[in-house]
């Protein structure tokens, strides 16, 4: 397993806090206790009878300008699929149904067996330490990663260290891009999220580092439960093709998401933690249930839902940071007079994404000598594939902000705009991405299902 990265900001935060002399563990309930723990080496994993080295989560391919033409050729040749339900011959909807009544231990065992070194547990420093205990009980090798936002509580950093020692593992930490964090803080201050919402900060500190981590995996394991957030998590399956993020192979459907405790209630998770006497975050004893970054997390009162302690200054429907955006239920959608489905909230909400009206995109089409190139996504906010590319498209807009001679825009093409988009804008399915070069009246359609920032940028460099 890749060694954890030491960051001075994290260590300094820890050194300023006085910790208790003994680590808090969940109180013992009952007599169940494993006396002999299974020690598994994390140096290598056995997959299909072969030994293979553990790959670091943060390993990324480096895009060189000289490779852009070959990348574009590959993109053009790739098959466009509107929906991906099967990965490597496995129907995960069917598998989810088979495992619906399985125990978390059974689900964890199946996940580790199926994906070996290409799967990792996402550990936040809260009660999802149960996932690590379940993985440990399977006796199989496993990997753990965590997102260090730079704004975590000192107690959370202490728990990371305790968990590593307790299980004999190294957590693979992912950090936000220092330049992006610096720009955000310098432009808006340390606590801008209290004024304009938490999404921008979470996107920089959590979502983008997570995306980098998942690009090195084929599957990941989360601690999501249906009872955590009735508005966004009440229908999550125990296993699914990830609707938001991409995995090692790239493209829609290239990552599998496992939720072993999806059907477990919070009280039962805590019964398990107490029974197994595992380390837990000391903040839980102070009334914290759902734990995130220090400025955005607080204790809850008796009777309050656990998510009330997260981003408490915002509307209850916004209680997600973007890591699990694909969980939003279809029941949150409404049907309009045209018979099409639309969600309450729009998508692609970066301030650097221009929202085009029907008149606006018609004017853009009429311009033959544009001052700047444009890239426009034709979307429907209820479309899960549009939702899945939101983070990367917003990131592209932020990346091209104030330079490069490219405008990034969106045009809602469902409802009464759909026929126009089909006849005039090459709309085939959602999302459709068009590039309007400077000196061409006809837009060029992006042909690939790979909608990450690097792929979109490569295509732009070729055609703009």
C-alpha cells in the first residue's frame, strides 16, 4: 500500500491540540470479541493466483501535447453508449438484488474478492471505521484512502493515526490542489462558504481529489446508509455502477461503487462498533454524529437528524458535498406540462459557465467570425449522465476562466427545446457537447463518452 503523505499543515494542526492520554474506543457491549486478529500484509495482493504490487491511488497519466492527436483519434473511434449497466460481463443491478439481504460482511467479502487490488475503502474518520473492521474480518488484503481537506478536526487526524496502528495499515491520503485552494482563499477568504454555499469549497477540497483517487481504481467502498439522508440516500443499492465518477479505464460505467452498510441503521452500526471495541472519533462522545470539516460540522441535539450537523446554515436539501451526488432520488423530480421530467435544482452551476437561452444559442450559430471559441453542453438537469459530468464540466470552465480564448456554456435542450436541438444542434442523446470554433459557422460535435477535463481539453486543442 502506498505510504501516506506527510503535510505540514495537518501535522501542525495536530500539534496544537492536547489529546487524551488514551484513545477513545467504543464501549464494550456483550461478550463478542475476536481475540486473534488476522494480520494481512499490504505490500502485495494475491489476485487470481498472481502476486501484484499495490498501486498508489494518486498515480495519474501525464498528458503531453504531442500525444493529443492520437488521443483524439482514440476518442473518435470509441463507441458511444447511452447507458452502461454491465462491466466486465457483470450485471451489477442483478448483483445488487442478489445481495440486498446479505450482511455487510458478505457484501464486503464479495467486493474484495471481485476487485482485489483495484478497490479501496473511502474512510472519512467517522463511523465508517466499521468498513475497515468488516474488511479486516474477511481476512483479505484491502486498501483504505481518505481525503485530507486541510480543514479537518484535530480529533479526526488523531483517529487516522490510531486506526493505522490498530489495523497495521497505511491510509492513502489525497490532498486538494494547493494552487486552487490558494486562489479560493485569496479571492474569497477562509469562510466564504457561509455566504455563498459550501459547493465551491467542497468541489476543490473534496470532489476533485476524490476524482483523482478514483481514476486509479475500478471500484470503491463507501459507508453510505439509506437512513443517513432521506432526501438523497434513501434508495442507494448495495452495489452499483457509479453514476458520477470514472474509474481506471475511463468513460461512463468504468467504476463500481459498493455500499455494504446501505441497509443498516445507524444504531446497528454503533452496536457493531461497540461490540468489536474498535477506535472511534472522540467527537462522537461530544454529540457529533456525521463528521466532516471543522468549520462545517457541529454537534446535534437529541432528536435531531445526524445530517443537521452538516452545513447547518443551508437548506436541508443541500446536505451533500458532491461525493455522492448520483444518489438523488428520481422522486425529487417533477413532471412539467410537456411530459418531460425536470429536477428542482439546475446543474453546471459554476459562475464560469454561461447559461444560453434559445435566442443566445441561435445568435452564436449565426456568428461566422467569433472572437472566441465556445464549448457548449446540451443537457437536461434530470439526466444522470449530465449529472455525472457536472463536476468535470464545471472544472473545465474554472480552468479556462479568464484565458485561453474559450467560453464554456450550457443550453438546456429538453422540453420544448428538444426538437430544435435535434434538428439544429445535432442532439442525439443527453449530454451532447458542441465546440464552436472561431472561424466556422457549423459546430463540431464531441464524439466521445469520456467527459473528463483532460479529454475535453485535448479535443478543444485540436478543433478550436
